[in-house]
């Protein structure tokens, strides 16, 4: 940006945009706005003091490389046309109507914070957890710091065959010495120290060709220092319909090869076992006062119209004894105050990022990321997704479709937030907290030591 634009600051002639949610989609939207137009100013809001969303609270602690994407986000934070307003909750401290008074446009990028349900009896028994809350717990999300994870179990069942299921399995299968070298939250490392887990069984309702995990992640399960991998060759038979469905799908083909390799692997007698099972749908989680077993129904695969391969129950049942269950069947978006919501898909209805209500565009309101398209793809997928939404926004701005907000001054936003009892955490404060965490990590030979409680985050950033 040139100096003149910097000096101008947030004048009333520039395009003022609020981006709600500072995860990958929010950052890519902010970046696209800053690159797409010189005279733009962006306020990036997040309900937590810390930015980066699922990069901080979702990416597995033993996958540090994936987190290096935050260096790009730091560059966005450093742009003088952007203000970071952490610790500000949409719906509590500010409403959509408030934002429309102060900004030409709002981009909602709040992700998919909830989880999909199985809808089977016993789902809420103690010892049955959603993978999303477990992931949030070991990654230090403040809301889940007190989650009770009964690790006195010897067998854990993970339902679902996506990358989250693999993350959860690795965390359960690795030794605590391996995990203690990561940025996993200290409370989780301490708790995992006393884990009695001996076996983790990942269960898919369809076949190996339909598994959602990516090959790199799957392969890692065969390279665990602390656990042997077991796959039954008999469950790797791929029917013609599945073969046809994955034609040209390199990931699915490679997954099959890796699984075949696992089936041939000779166990080395490592302390723990990881088992991958297919063609089993959970029908009930049973136990007296806590999980004791999961009852599955065996499926066969059947081709549907359009080539989709469906799991069809055969009536045959199988019970697997386990004291811990992780339901890893996908994240889910939640309704946001003042915005339309598609309950069946868990997304805010939109056309190429323009929010629609009963088929009509809601002027000046856009979405990006998982709340726009559903919980799919990897971090980078959000870049093209956010760029599409920002393109729509800038087109609308150029076409004069964004009404000028009555009170565009940034100071008016500050005053509003104060009046609502918000205590915004800015870029400088975040960078200070970040430095505190990195320094503590260096002292322990770890990437960082996360501060978990919100109060402690605020203190560390302001000391
Ligand atoms: P996902 O990839 O959508 O996998 C969900 C799994 O749950 C599928 O196997 C699905 O089977 C199964 N499932 C859904 N409903 C079920 C039911 N009622 N009973 C039994 N199984 C059911 O979701 P995810 O693992 O939560 O991952 C979310 C996104 O984050 C994905 O795009 C993933 O790649 C990404 N992610 C990436 C990484 C990484 O890059 N390392 C790490 C974590 C997550 P069906 O196919 O039969 O529906």
C-alpha cells in the first residue's frame, strides 16, 4: 500500500468490510480484499483472543508443518489497513444489524463449530465423545479444556473414515513422549500420560474405496512407532461399482494400495494396535453407565443412480467391545443470529458467496469457508472459496449495490464494542501472546506451549 493510502486511514470514502471469523477462510477473505482494492479497510473479528481458527484448534499437534501457513496470515495481520478485533463475539457483542451500520459489507466466515450426530441409542453414554470435541480438547480450545476423556479404556472405537478419524487415532496410538514434543495442550499431555489404550479400531460404513482420508494421512498409520497396523484383506474386496466410481480418483486408488500393504504387514509386537474395519454401520452404543460395546450392522455396497455407491444393511450384526467411542462423522455449521440457515446442510444459503434468503440476495452480506460450502477440503481449499466470495463482493461494490453505512468511522465501532462490554484483543497483543507461547516452547524443545484459558491469554498479551 502507498503512504498516501496509509495516511488516509479509514476514511468515509473507502470500502469498509467486517470479516467475522479469523480462521483460514476469514484470513483468505481479508487477504483477497486487501489485494483486490487499495482503498479498503478490514476489521477481522473473532470470538477468541487468538486468531487462526482450526489451524490452531483443529490441525493435529504432530502436523506442525501444516501450521506454517500462519506466516501468510501474519502478513495479512501486519497490513495497516486491517484491524484484528479478537475476543469479540458475533451475536453477543455485535449483531449483523450493528455491522451493517458501520461497514459496507460483512463476510461471515465462522466455520462449522459443531459435529454431526449418529442418531443411534447410547450416543450420549459417558465414554462416547465427538471427535470434534476431543480434537478441540487436545488442541487447547478454551471451551473444551474441561472435557472428561475416560482414558482408562483399553479399546477405543473411532467411527468414520476421514482425516479427523486418523488424527484422533494417531493421538491415541502415539506414546506420550512423542506427543510431549508437540504443541498439544499441557492438560491433554498430562491426561494422555495415564492412558491405558491398547487398541484403536477405525470403522467405516462403506468400503475401502469410499474412505475419505487422504493417502498421506493414511500412510502415517503404518509408520507409527508405538502401534502395529491391522487390516483384514477380506474387507478390502472392491466391487465393480466402487472400482468404476473411483476411476481417475488418484487418492482413492492410492488408498487401496496402502490398505493392501497394511493387510500384508507383519505385526512387530508394538505396545498398541490400530485396526481399520469397513462395511459396518453403528446401530447402538451399549453399556451400564458408560460405554461397554458398540453394535454394528454389516453392510454390502450397492450402486445407486449416478454412480454413487451406498451402504445397504445385510441384517447381520457384530458387537465390538470398547470403553471409548469417538464419533468422527464430520463437523457441522450452526445457525448464526440474524442470518438465514439451511438446516439440512448446516450452511448459510448463498450463491457464489452472496448470502441468499428464500432465493434472494441479502445486500452486503457474504459467506466464506465451511459455513458457506460445508466441512470439506483442506486448509488451502478455503483460498479459492474465499476469493470467489470476495470477487462477488467487489463486483457488487463496483456496481454500486452496497449502500453506504450510516456510521463508517472505526472509532464508532470501538465505542459500540465498549458499550457492549467487549474487550477487544488486537494484533499487537496477539503477537505478544504468540511470542510468550513460542518462548515457552523453545525452553522445552517444543514448537510452542499454548496458553489455554481466555483470561490467561488476555493477561499474557498485555503484560
Ligand atoms: P469427512 O472427511 O467428511 O469424513 C467423515 C466420515 O464419516 C466419512 O467416512 C463418512 O462416511 C462417515 N460418516 C458420516 N456419517 C456417518 C454415519 N452416520 N455413520 C457412519 N459413518 C458416517 O470428515 P472429517 O474427517 O471430519 O474431515 C473434515 C474435513 O477436514 C475433510 O475435508 C478433511 O479432509 C479435512 N481434514 C484434513 C486434515 C489434513 O489435511 N491432514 C486433517 C483433518 C481434517 P461416508 O463417506 O459413507 O458418508
